[in-house]
């Protein structure tokens, strides 16, 4: 989501790590698995990895550009697709729902949109605020240590907010904490970790950020034993493993180019599956329709003027 994967590969040349691109595609796949098969044990780390990679590439983009045109480029990549997909899913809602059209009544819905999965886009837009600060001001090992130490209590505090919301915080209704607060509370520490990881690898200190992730998750698990509490550490370890994989092949970069579109489109194609096969559609079939439909839809969008910028 942080930019075109092929352009990044060319910019980095031979040092570009293709396995990180593959991880983007696998993260998108994991999110669809969660939404279609209710595999929360896959959905949490898939989202966490999406967050890490978005921040990681955001720092790299900022440093390569020197900050020039950073905000305009991010707006084109995040805010314009957000408005487009909000409009599209609102039209879909009006077509398939029996509920009459209603005007905005809950301000929090501005950060969600007509489809719950769209919460990620406004989050990514707001979270960009920290990217220039981390890219500019965290440059030395001592600065990285201080920033990583600060991340530990932040991850615990926000993790406890997420724990209070419970699983209902990810559903359409029923949480004691309004959406998208639970989603943002889960996401912000992991996003910050991804930005710090970009700095850590640039200065050769990845053990610092990894230690912070392990510490934050350990404390949070002691306070709230839940799969979500372990995600900062788990996703950090998975990221570090993939970062070190010496895999080659542009096919991984091409797969990564479909990740954003698969994430954005899969609820639409899941709805198509329900319309074709009924409400009792087999879950595995639902995954296949949603995943491969979104993949095909992304392929089409990328070959059309204007629409290619929406995925």
C-alpha cells in the first residue's frame, strides 16, 4: 500500500528484498481467509504484517524523496482510493440493502466508511503523521533505543484498550468501544514498529526493535492472555524472517502489486458469491470467489486509466 512494488524494486536494484513483497501478498491472502473462513488466528497476523509493511515502505519512500511531494503522493495513494471505494460500497449497500438511505449520524463512521474493512485507509492516512518524524529524527542507535523503549508502554496501553473492546470491536455492532477505536488501538503500535524497523535495518540495529516488540507483547500477554496480545512480537519475528530470505524472482513483486486491490475488492466478490450460491455457501467456495475474484478485478483495474490508481 505504500507505493508501486515494481517501482520500489527498480529503485532498490539488486538489494531489493523480494521476499518482503511476497509477504505483502501473503498478508492480503490471510485477511481474505479471516473474512471468509473466520480464521482469526490468521487474520490478526495478516493485518499486523500489512501494517508493518505499510509503515516500513512509508519511511523508505520519505527518505528516497527527501520529503518532497510526500504528502501529495500519499494522498493520491490512500485518500483518493478511500473516497472511491467508500462511494462504490455505499452504492452497493443501497442496491442490496432494504434499509432506506440515511445521512451521517455517527461521526466515527467517517473513519470506517460503508464497509468495515475500509477503516484501514483513513488509519493509514492519519498514521502517516509519524513517518516524517521517525525518518528524520531517529537516525542513531541511541535514538532508536529511546524510540523503541517508548513503544513498549504505548503498545501495552493501546493493547489493553483493544482487549476491553473484545472481538466485538471488529464486528458491525456490540462493542463497548465505538469503531474504529479498537482497530486503531490494535494497529498503531504495530505500525510504529514497522517504521522503526525501517530505521533499525538502515543503521544495522534490528535487534533493538525486535527486543521492544518481544517486551511489549510479553507484558501485554501477562495482563491479557489473548491471541491479539502476541501479535506485535509474532509479526515482528515473521517480518525479520522474511527480510533475511535470499529469494529472487520478480514474480514476488508482481504478486505484491495485487495485494492492495485484493484487500479492497474481496468483500464485493464475497457478496457476489452469496448472490450466486446463497447464504449457505460453502466457506471454502466463498474464499475462492472472494480471493480470485478480487485478484482478477485488480488485474483489470490496473489496465484501465484512472482506475489503476484505485488499487
